[in-house]
C-alpha cells in the first residue's frame, strides 16, 4: 500500500500543469447531447410559423420553434456547424435531389433547413444514414407521427424504463427528454458528428 508521502512525492514529480488523474474529455456525441439538453427549460413552446431569418446562422427565438430547431441549435452550439448554410448550398446546387413536397421552384434559406425531409435528404446524400438498429447516444432519429408528419429527435445517454435510450425533442410542449425509439413508425437513424475540417468550411 502506498503511503501519503509516496503519493505526494509522485504528484510533485508530475510536469507543471499536468493533471494527476486523467479527466475524461467530452466526446463529440456528449457535446451534442449536452447542447440539446441545455434547451430543456429554455425552449418551452412550439411554433411552426414561417419566419424570415438571418443568413447564415439564422434562428427563430430560442424559446420556441419546431422539432428540428432543437437539432439545428444543438449542432451550432456544440460544433459551430450551420445546417441552414449546409442545406441551402446543397439545395442550390442539387435542387432536384430534394423532396418536392412543398412545390417550391427554388431553395428558400429561411425554411428549407427547418424541414425534416430536407435534413434526411442532406444526411443521406452525405453518407450519414445508418440501419435503424443498435441506437447510440448522439444518433438522430427521424420518424413519422400520426398524420404522416415528419419528426426528429436526438438520442441521449440516458435510458428510459424500457431500457432504450431517451431522446431530446420538441413534439409540441417545448424541448424535453423522453422515450422516442419505437414510439412512431418510419424510424430512420443518422449519425453525423462534424469534424474540424467540415466545421471550418
């Protein structure tokens, strides 16, 4: 057994500024989850209204928005990654590759990134879709709620009573952390953790 003197001697031998015990740095997935979870209690409403936004980096007021606004804010806050810009630029160059649900003749940077089918298309086009099994914290889950309405949430590192991971999402009552896996039909799984090079673009 080491004595207190041995422990102090070992600490003294550490390089200046070194940590005696390794601190666990947050992983990209944890950063994303933390940014989504920080919206709970802040984003307390739900409003799907069309809003003219700044570009790039535009956002509706933080206390409101729709399900996808939780995701957009989480990526901006954790990685500095702007889905508004990424989706607008890809749609401007590849408009025919995106859904024609809304009958628009051209991209609209105020709303395109706030539509789940467009985000699904962008993620799929860039190779980020995974099989909807073996969910992991940091995954994005999209599905269709009754009425075939698109929905999205971020899988977190906490489990519900079923044993499945919970998700941060906004289904109408503000940002909350709740069960989402298996709750509605058409689930798709995406995993997108931007690297430094992508964030710098």
